[in-house]
């Protein structure tokens, strides 16, 4: 399931109002500006909230249990992500996490 | 704008309706509502049917004309399916309300239906997860129990809500539905049973979650000024509000507040010229125990963060300050997703007529709150009995 993917966390910055967005976006929903520039994020953040999924949709059934968190990025916005957790590690609100990769399952972070 | 009233209601029980098809259960609920209203089928001028996942679970679409033909509605009646995840039939009611209020129709049939129990839990989880943005957080394998688990953990962190508070919501709703013949579960539950049930999405356990169900519910609407000709106890719709919230969890500033509910409640109270403390009974969208707590705050019944403590203090029980989900709610009455919104209305109408099996004493004003997906969709309706 940990397929290789993008190694860099790329966000979008609105050329009009400067707001940051998680891609994809066609235009800035805040100000309507149509130019959104790629913005390299630090990949650092902390856990805003988290859960462990025990009952999954059909396509994810073989992966349970798996961790999903809302990650508060250093840049100020949040992103929903999978957490790559070792068995001995425990998640906690506020714990620092760093970006690992983005693949077909979306964003991945680790402690 | 004209006043709009409910003159007839119909429903199937919610639960496992073995051997009965989607078309069949929707037809039964609609037929009952039309008969109760005492109108001829020929009088129906429009039909709105709420449904969420029959396309995914059953491969059955175009169900509004399908049900209309099964029912024998005249062919000139426009039939429309409306979809807004678990808020689908709240929207159906809203659409019917608009048509009658605008003076474009006198008699409108609104209904909701879902047939879920013939599919596996995983297939249902997948169908329900189709309400996530598949280009973004839908990819992660987030589920609806997972979404509300994220909210639960944050709510506990910010406000000191306890895991026992969540369990007490389940215990209350299971207790309420012991009296309700339309409920899937008729057995009491204890805090210990809730806490010991298996994990679904940490910290939410099986008893924190609504139950997959089959079911259908329907209502007939007409202008308030003629409603007394058809019903001894017409129920007036004082307010109808429908709003939009965020499509993804990560775009919410604070996911312990579902803005679509806050906005719909504000609009509904303004329209009805009422305040939260004027409501005598509420059926709100307790798809998970934490959802009932969050909704009760967002609807203004309690201050943000105090919802769990209110449950602990018994304020939401029948006989309490604001009885919430005397039907058993989605958790224990059942949650046939596309039918739930009108199922709530059925329960509120029974309460306001003074005919409910778990009657709130002197209930004169009731509220229903229906929520879809990540709080992407919300309807709030306020109802009043006459006299
Ligand atoms: Zn902008």
C-alpha cells in the first residue's frame, strides 16, 4: 500500500489574495482569482485530531486498522492524511509529524 | 409566500425489511400519506423523492418516476429525485415546501427511501463514503464514522467532553426507542454495553454509530389556509431552511462546529420568529453519538462544548429541558439514509398531534434537523400544532 509517489508537499497559493489551498483547485474559492501558484511547503506540522479506522470501505478492507489524521501544517492550513505509524508509536493531538509522500491514497505523514 | 402545512404522513418501520424492495417500501409510505391526507392521487401536483445510494447499492436509478408509477400517480405529475447524502429527504421536504409556498402547486407529495440491509457493511461503508470528495480526502480511506471520530477527539480535547458522555447519548436513544414500534432496536442499552462494543473508528464504537436500515417515509403538503379541510390536526411548517457547508474536513476552521447547521438554525429561528428555548421537542441528526452533542450545540440548545454535560444532566431526555430524539434517533430508530429526514418529520408530526408512543407532554413546537455528509448539506424545519 505504500506505493512510491511525490516526495514534496506542494500547496497552491492564490496570486490574488495569498490564501493557501490544498490542490486541486480551479480558482481561489475565497477571492475568485484564477491564478494559483505552486507553493513548496515545509512538510512539517502537528496532529490536530486523529482516528484509527477499523471498519473500512470495500476497497480499503485489507488495510485495517489504519490511522487518519487532520494535520495542522506549519503554513497554517490543515490537510487530511494517512499516518505511517510504527506499532510502538502512539498518536496524540499536538504531536509533531512530517510529510512522507503523496500517492494514490493521498498524503502520508509520519511521527 | 403562502403558509404550508402537513396534512398526511406515512412510513414503514425502519430496520431490516426482508423481502421488500426499494420501490415497494417507498410506495407503501407514499400511499399511507396520501390516504391519511384524504386526497385523491389525482390531486397530487408534484412529487419529490429523497434518496442517497440506491444507484451504488442496488444499481437502481430514476426512482422518482419508478415509485410514482408504482403508486399510480397521474402521468402529468413532475417527479424528481433529490440527493444530498443523508439529508436527501430533508431537501425533498424543502422543495415541496417551496412549491406550495410559492403558489405553484396546492398538493405536493414528498418522500424519502433507502434500502441498505441487502448489501454488506463494507459495501454500505463504500456507498456512504461516496459523499467525500474523491479527488482529495476520499482517497485516504476516510469513512463517516472516521469523520465523526475526528470531530469527537477534537471535541473531547477542546471542551473536556468525556467518552461516557458519548455512551450516554446511545443509552438515552436506545431507551427512547423501546416505545417506538417503527424503530430498528427496541432494547435498552447500558453504558457498559456501549463501551464494550467493538471499535469502528476510534473512539467511536458500534453502539456510538447509527444502524444501517431499510425504510421509507412520506408527507403530503398543502396551503395552510385549506389544511383544516383535510386534517383534524394539520401541522404548520413555520420555517424551512437549507444550507451548504464545507466539502472537506481539512477546510473547516474548527470541525467541532458544523457551519451548515449553525446557519440553517439561524435562518429557521428568524423565519419562525422563535428562539432555541421555544422548541419543545427536537429530532436531530444523531448519525453518531458525538453528532447529537455537536448538533445540540450548533442548534443553540446548549453553549458550544456543553452538549455532552447536558446529556449527563438529563436535559435531553423526555421530561428534560429539551427532549432530543424521543424516537430513538438515527442511532436506535435506524438510519435508512435517504429516508431519515422525513422519518424525523413523521416523528415530530406525531409528537405535535399528541399521538406519539414516547410523547413529550404538551409538545406544541417541534424542530427537525437533517445533515448530509461532512455537514455539506443541512436542512432545519420548525413545526407547530394549532390551538
Ligand atoms: Zn484568493
